[in-house]
């Protein structure tokens, strides 16, 4: 099946998320209680909800999206280009701009969305935040009522599992074993919240997010037994 999907028909994406507010104390009392209940099984007994709040960005109920990066192939006369672009700023605008991209430029039936752990994290997170903000869910994101083979989503982690549902492999590990230059040469996901709230450096987050998009494309090229991208084939637009 993978060989039948043309590179030009794939939109690669990655998101970066942070806690919806900077500090646990910024939450109202009800939200604090609900966060404590939500994380009760993840926290160790000696870790308070306030100490654990730095991880709130992994839940759509307590986090928000600060960047969505996408990438796509342009191939003309056997010359490849891989172009990346990012949406950032106010979360509602990020989601609206991403939705407009899907509906205006990547809506055709043959287009599939691709990411690493995209089915378990990125796409559900995007969909939930859209519902929270009262936004319409684009058809490319809406999996409700669809059969598995009708959902246009391609997950590199799922492809690597080969049906083993217990097997989690990080993008960093996968790029390493496949001989792909690691995208994790600056920051990791645990630092994004501090960079956003304390350093106020969204440009650094965008670069990090776009590198992950490139890494996913490289993994897919490996899975399709094609040469990986070189630096002169990469363009940020």
C-alpha cells in the first residue's frame, strides 16, 4: 500500500503544545481539582499536581497548540523539493489557518496526512482543541464513523510497529537506527513550555517543529526505499 502513495499526495505535519496557562496557580480552583484528578494515576505519590503541571501540555483539556508545522514534496522533472511552513501565534488563528490549508490546498481524496504518532497525539489534540474553540472540523481530520481504510492518515510509528500494538518507538530513536540525521539537536519536547513562556522564543520552537516534519518525511522515504533528502532539497517557506 505504501508504494502506491505518491510523495506529492502526502502532507506531513507536527505540532508543539504547552500548558494552557504558565503556572498551576494560574488555573481556577475547579481546573486545579480536575487536573489533579486527571493526573492521579500518572503522578508518583510524592509528586503534587502543581509539580506535575509542567506536563499539562500533553493533554488537550489542559494544554494548547503554539505551532503547527507542515511539509510537502514538490517534484518537477525528477527534481525534488521538500517545503515546510508553520502556523503560530494565537491558537484559534493557528487552527483556522491550518484548517484553511487543508480545505483549500489539500482537500483532494488522494491526499493523506502523515506524522509520527499522529493518530494518538497530533490529530486528536488538534481536533479536541478545535471543538473547544467551536471551530468546524475539516473532513481530513474527522475520523468519526469512518472505516480504518477510509481514514486518510499515515502514521510512521504505526508503520514501524508492523502490527505490534505494544511497541512505542520515538522519532529520535527511529531516525538514529535508520541513519537519518537527528532533528533533536537543539531542544526536546520537555523544554518547549519554558522556551514559550519564559524565553518567549517562538522562532526556536518553529525551527524545532519543522525539523521534526523533515525527519518524518525522511523516515517515510526510508520506508519507501528511496534516497533521503539532502540539505539543498529543503526549503522553509
